[in-house]
C-alpha cells in the first residue's frame, strides 16, 4: 500500500525583524498505514512548526512554504487553497494540540465542539450529530458522557480535556492523526492513560499517528519508527529498535546517554551526561552541520559544509552526519 503521508524536502520559513528563520529545512519522511511515527527533539527544534505545516496552519505571511511537497494519500497539500484544506482537516487528517485549555473554545459546550467536527464533514440530522458526539465521548473514556456534553472546558480536568481533544480529532475517522505533545502538563498516571487511549483508538479505527514529544520513554513504548529533529532538520530517521540499540548521530547518542538507567550504578555525587550548549538561533546563517557547535565528534568538514541525508543499512535508516561518508 502507498504511504498515508509522504513529506518530501519540506522547508518552512518565517520573516521576522531579526531575519529569516528557517524553522523547517529539507525534511523528508513517510507514515505508513496503521503505524505510529515518533518525532523527538528539544524545545525550539521545529517539531510543532512541522506539525502545523503538515496541517497547513502556518500563517502566511509571516510564514511561507519555500520548498517540498506534503503528499496526503497521493495529493499534494502545499498548493491547496484554504477552502480545500478545510474539507481535509478533521476528515482525512486531524491534530491533537499541545495545550487543550487553549485549543478548546472556552465559551462553547463540550458537546457543541465535538458535534461541530462531525457536522463540518458529514451531513447528519442534529439528533444524530448529538448521538455520535456522545458516543465519541464514551469511546475516549469520559464517564457520564451525556451529562458532560453540557460542560464547558473549564469544568473538566486536564486529562478530561485531553480526552475531549482526542474525541474531536477522531470524530470523523481520519486516516492520519498528529499528536503534538499530548501528555504535556499531565501527571504520570494520566499520561499513561492518554497514550494507551491513543493506541487503542488507533487499533480500533486504523488511524496512523505522528507522535511528537521530547520524552524518549514515550517514544520507546509507543512508536515503530523514530525521527530525531534538531534545529529544523532531521538528524536521524530509523526503526525504533535501531535508534535505541545502535544510534548513529552524535545528537541521538547524546540524548540516549542522558537517560537514567537501572543497570547503571549511580553515586549521590554523580550527574547524568548532558549535551552542552543550546539549540542555535534559526535566524542565523549556518556554516556546516547545525549540530557542530555542540558535537563531541566534530570534524573539520562539519564546520564548513552541511552533511547530506545519507541512507544506510537494511532495513533502510537515514542519518545526517559526515562520520558516515
């Protein structure tokens, strides 16, 4: 089967008073039917811009698509006008946003917001829309769904609001769902419930998922392939098992080493390894690899020339690093 989503050499830039910000630069990946792809990276690396770019929610201007294609079921979304995108969002591709309290409309009842997603794409009588909205709330685990239909967002807990967001995203059985940090600001037990719910709904409805997070533990438990993102680019893209057993890029290796491990003895005075420095300013022109200022394995060529996207191994995995040329 062809992939549900294929992103090819996508580039997104923003015009700012400080210059041109290359928030996403030549990013390529695929999402197969029924799979969960994880995208990992530090805050400010471009994960959310990439997800909004796929949804065509980038404000133009100041943002602009400067290259590449977004093929959803074979159709390129980049040139589509907003009127056409409204027919696709929610029906074919949907998104769970990072903060449900700001994503849900505070002045509309929960039932109206779930029902709107259904009414937007499917011609149904009002009574049927309400019945389907109640059913979606039940399916995502909200107790007393009929009564909750009349609640406003502020009357629900953070976990319940996130469940409502999942109900809205899946109301029309989309082929692809993007979950942008779906467990942010939730306590650990609620995080586990939300991730389990997303997986259950994926299995039930056959929806593919892009899971965006900075938590490698979430990635290890919930994905089949992983992309490591840094400063607007993918540094490594491989099956989950390969990423965790044999990471290639120095950035991936640094992230793995920073994780606490139960098989590694620690003394009280010990500190976890860190990646020194910070994500560079994306408005600055880059010479060489974007990670070279923080890399422990930096080569002279890394400072002069940007490494190309290299395919290695079988099954194929990809890495952007001069060490493998």
